């Protein structure tokens, strides 16, 4: 990663690294420091090429920020240094999964309501039987 012929001083690169670690997007750091975005990206290679759980964590965090916390997608994309298109695709996929889950959840809710109704009937019947047994033991 070290480029011996870099036209940028090490202090500028160190400042760029510090700003990115503070959570400022690469695009913003590029604008602030006057460094081409392509150069800045080469200093932080393949951030988006994360694999495994890291990519999933980033995706889950972005979706949570938008759906659960109500943050704007453009702001989340900037904060997490994501492509807005990627974020929109993730949201679309998540919404599709959620929509497909609705019928299954509705069936489960119906089954639970039916089960509750049956248990309430059984409970009522058992209380009635308990009263009968109790009144027979006491006698007239």
C-alpha cells in the first residue's frame, strides 16, 4: 500500500486516515483535503469488498438505521460510506423479504388466536367442573 513516489506528504495521508476513522466519509475527506477520491480510495483498499459477517453487519446496521430509527437513506449511505444504489438495493431486498413474511405471520397469528380461544374454553370448563366438585364435597 505504501507508494514511495506519492506526491502527497505522509502527514496529509495520516490526516486522511484519522478523518476516515472518525467516521467522515471518504468523499467528504477528499473534498476537505483536496485529494482525488480515487487516490483516497487507494489508501483504503477494498472496504466495500468485505466478506462474511462484516458485510452482513454493515448491511444490517444500514437497514436498522433506516427502518427502525427512521434515518434518511442518503445520510446512512454517507455515514457508512456506502453507495446509495447499494443501500437502495438492500432496502428493496429487505422490504421484499418482509412482504413475503407477512402471510406466514398472519397465519401464525390466526393459529395463536385460535389456540388462545380453545385454552380459554378449556379453562372455563375446568373452573365449572372445579365448582361442581367443590359444591358436592360441601354438601347441601
